[in-house]
C-alpha cells in the first residue's frame, strides 16, 4: 500500500469577536437576508433570482458591456438579437446564482439530495478501483457554488482556495465551501495539490479564466485565436498518479433541480505538451459552454491578456474599430 503523502490543507476558520465590528454590520445584514431566503421554496428562489438578475442588467452597465463583448467575441456569427437575448438570460441566471450560494452553504444534505441527479459516476468509481486520484476539470458556470456542494454530497473532494478580502465573508465562504467536502488547499500550494492526487483524492481545478501571462500559453478559444490559457493543467495532470475527468452541473428546467455530470475529455490530457493540453482544455470549455451558454460567467474579462503589450485590448474601442 502506497504511503500517504503530506498535505497542507487550509484550516477551517473560527468565529472571532472582531467579526461583530460595526464595519461588518452591512455584510451580516445581507448574509442574514440571504440565509432567510435560502429556506424559501426552490421555485420561489429561482423567481426572485431572475428578478434580481434583471436589476443587475439595468444597474451594472460596465459588467453588461463586458459580457456583451465576450459574447460578440465567442459567437461572432450569432444574430445580434439572439446574442442580446442570451445576454439578458445570462444576467437572470447571475441573479439566481446569488441565491444558489445560500443554498450551497446552508441547505441540509437531505434537501440537496432531493434536487440532485448524477450521470457518469462510473468514471469516478473506475479511478478508485485503479488506485488513481481524479484531476477534475471544472469551469466557471454561474452555479459553481452549488456544483461544489452537490459533488461533495456524492463524494467529498478537494478544492483550491483563494481568500476573500472581507474577513466575515472569508469566514462564511470557507465554512460554506467546506460543507460536504474534505478540505481546501491554498491556490499556490502545488505540492499539496499533487500529493492529494497521489493519495487518491478527487481534486477540482478551474482552468478557464485569464490568469495572466505567467505559466500560460495563447491558444484558440471559441472564435478568439489567442486566448491566454493556463498551463497549470499540465503541471497537475502530468505530475501525479491521476486521471483527468471533466465535471459540469446543470440547473434543470421546471425547478427540477440539478444534474451533475462526470465524463472523460474528448482528447487526452495530459499529452506531454503544455500547448496541446491547453488546446484540449479549451475544447472542453467550448463543449461545456455550448451545452448551456446562458449559464457561463460571461462578466469576467476572459480575453483581457494579449500576447504582446502593444496589441490593443479586445475590450478597447480601437480593437472594435479594427474588427468593423
């Protein structure tokens, strides 16, 4: 039997009297409201979320502009009216995502199970039989908090950790994200991540945002030929005794709940070449997003980093003039 390797996991935070400082009272008020809403019927929360998303669409013009631009870059052949309809639906789902955070952090297990369907679990079981860890590719869909919770309900797993700037939110976020899951690892603690995979854990990783030029390559994503894409996937997938799988979580129509899907990538990851791996990862992003485009986090400036500093930003007026 293999020796268990050391993992430096993030310790669950303890409540501190400092959290009661008046500067945190607005945070506590919003959290109390979110907690109360989390106990409402699921269908009611969805309706409230759609309404809130409509307010976001009207009150957050800069975020709307970023999301609209991302949709233009990703789907240039889509009819403008169709893109605008998709944009509005995406913001409705953004509002729902806020309430899904409350569900993910505070719903009891029985309530989560009642709303959960699972597909492809045989892939996890096969890896367990073979004594392998699972390097699980996840993407920034709006129901990501619920995704982590439902996965942990079926099989507690490991995630990477990034602290929140607000101390109270940091406390609540860490406790909420640890519910039903095993532990979290600091985002830059590569060794502990690799060790957890060698120990047979399921470890989630999000490779689909723009993390800057460090440890990145520029490869196609949708219709953008030079999307800045992390090579961290290769580091983890090639550095441990694990198999790469993909997981998505889709909110079902009619308030039926969620379906958790686990499946192997269409192309091998890792291949031994970080650029090829990045291309394969982006193909998986496209595959997942095309199945539920209104659920993706389009408000993130996914294409902000260009290969050279003298190249105009995809979000600049200069670049838009060049395209037109």
